[in-house]
């Protein structure tokens, strides 16, 4: 499917992930998942010199953080951002 705007695409992806989480019951993500995802995002940020790519990695971190916050009341957004390298620039 082709989306007319980035916001429409982001909304569709977010809705799909959230719907999947509700069918599984409980928390969808645990600390080990946050750590693995943060490591991937950090590698994306530091694997390039292009500012656009770093900005996109930060946007991915922020979008996932919104999902994690809703999924788990013990999720620490600041810790996740630090692990992703969002605050490093």
C-alpha cells in the first residue's frame, strides 16, 4: 500500500504493532528487547556521516519509545534514548 504522507504511514505501522500487542496479552516488550532495539538504532546512527540518516534513526527511536511507554509502565524513555545515542549530538 502507498501512503500519501509520512504521518499516514507512521500511523498505520503504529496501529498494526499496537493491535498485535493487544492480541498477545501482557507486555509485548521486555528489557532485553529494549536493549537489542537500542543497539540496532545506535549502529544506524553511527554507521553513517549523513545527518538525514541520523535524524531518521532518532525518529525511529522516538516512535518506538511512544509504543514502549504505552506497553509497559516500567519503561524508562530517557534510558532508552541514551542507549540509542539520541542525546549524543
